C-alpha cells in the first residue's frame, strides 16, 4: 500500500535527524498530510508504528495533521480547494490522485473558468513538521 511507502519515508527521515543530533531516542514525530494525498490515516499511522519497531523511533508519539488543498488557476487566477471543485471524485479518480497527486488536473477544472491549467499551492505530499529527540 502507498501508505506504507510514505510511512517508511517518514521514519527514515526521523532516524536520520536523530542520528545527526546524536540522539538515542525519538520521542515525537509531527507529520502533515496533504488533502490531495488522500491517504487512509489509520493505515498510515499503523504503518508508522510498525516500521518504527526496534528503532530509535519505537514508542514515539505520532501526531498527524491535515493540510487542506489550495489550487490556483493559471488562466484566471482563481484560487479554490479540492472540496470546492464540486461533484466529488469517483473511486478510480481518487485512487489515481492518491498515487500521483500531480495528475489532479486530469480530473478537475477551475470552477470559475473551466481551465485544466492550474497549480497546486498547498495540500500535496507528506511533510515532516518536527521531530523531537532525547539524548
């Protein structure tokens, strides 16, 4: 599952930060997940816990926040969110965006002018906001 690959990246990053700081234990990991990533948060958190087993991150408090999307039309300058795109996405479209968020323009148009030419300003990817460690 995609959530496992993302979780692996988060734990790998946390372990590298702890190593650079000379820390033996990671106590807290704060992660922000973009709305366009459309991950199953329960699976993601479970994957984070499983992958962190027998590492410096085992037992760390994990905080997962959501980042709403902001899309900006390159044609008319209108800004909107995924939720404002209307009509919702079907399961096939949602799955495609889940794996490749950058293809969102294949399925969504600017609600103001109908253009497929827009960029994602916010709400894509998984961001490690902070990692707390103890020596």
